[in-house]
C-alpha cells in the first residue's frame, strides 16, 4: 500500500479525526499546532507535530511538501484575533508558505456563505450572500484560494453544522431543563463529524482544479423538531424555546433558514453517509 504525507492546519474537532483516519491508513501526518504542550500529545498519538501559527508567517518557513494539505483552522476566541484575519490572512500566509511540490489543497468552508433565509433549497450554484461575519470571512477565503495558483489542485468543502460525540449544541440546557434561546422554526443543516471526515478523506483523492462541495446530510430539520427529538431520546420533556435577545449572535444565527442540497457531494465526490440524518447521528452521539 502506498503511504502518503498529509499536512493539517487546524487539528481540532474535525482535523484531529481526519489525522487519526489518515494515520490509521499508514500515512505520515504532519499536524500544525500553536501549542508546544499540544505538540507533545500529538506526537504521543503517532502524528508529526509542527509548532507554528498561521498568523505568524515566519513560523511557516519550513513546511514539508505533502500530497495533501488540509486547512481546517477554526477561531480561537481567547486570542483576540478577528475571525476575518484568521480565515483570510491565515489562509494567505499558508498559501504563500507552501513549498514547491505540495499536492491537493482542501479548504474547510461553511454553508454560512449562503445568506438565504426563506427556507428554500440552496446548492453550490446558488448565490453567496452571507449575512454574518463568519460566512463573509469564509467566502473571502474561498475567493482568495480561487485566485491563487494552488486552485489548479484544490477542493472547497462547505460544511453544515458539524456535530457528534461531545458536540451536541445545547445539550446541557436540555438536560437541566433550561429554556433554549432559539427560534422554534427555521431549518438546521447538519453533518455528523465522521461523515465530514469521510468527505475530507474522499476529497483528498481528487486531482483536479478547484471544485466546491456542500457537506451536509441533505435532511434539513426544523429547530423545534430537532430539540424535541433530543429531549425524547433522553426521556426529557420537550424544551421551551424562546427568542434570543435582539442583536445577539444566537439571534443572527437563528435568522438563517435554508435547506442545503448535498447532491454533488454524493454523486460527484462519491461520499457515502454513515449517518444520513440527525436521527442516526444523534443516536450515535448520545449513546
């Protein structure tokens, strides 16, 4: 079996699982982290840690040339760095620092690039008119990649809301019987973390020019139905949903209502979902 070298920026909830999947396949996985302590833990797991910071270009001067580069950097709110700076400038620094011979580039974006809120369906051909800062930053980063020579071998994965073990939003509120600040109506678009990993691993086998794929389970769910389903699985009463404070982040997120198609991911990328809806995903995440 051919073993490949992979380079990951952002070894968090998604990136760490991708690293483990590749390592289990026998690949050499380089994982970039800002923390020396985290680097020690990654090394103990059989990964090759690189202590560097996408916001400090000087730390990126000795990157290895790898067959796959994954940019899955999230926002660390403790740093005080703005989301646009991390997503756009961080990506720019990485692209400028990649050595000659680097292979396929995968950028983790978000379905937040779609600003539609009418409950209609969107796909990769739908106009991108993001309404929130995160979506605008992702779209600007996508456009940056689209102008860079690396676009000759690249994939953009627009992830829906990622969930799984240890990451079921509002779970503690449900368990403690607290009201949940969320509009009752409007659609949630979700993807189970292991299916998101599969999308990344599958995209890494591509060898072609820049393409965009929505990564979602294709089964949008009304918020009220979603929370009621969690409560029922846990044997709890249906939660009380209340409107978030005006102008809050939750109010802005709750104002979004769209349904994300995943047809291109299924048919062109060839991803087979292990958790095709929130029902199967929550059964696994809450087990």
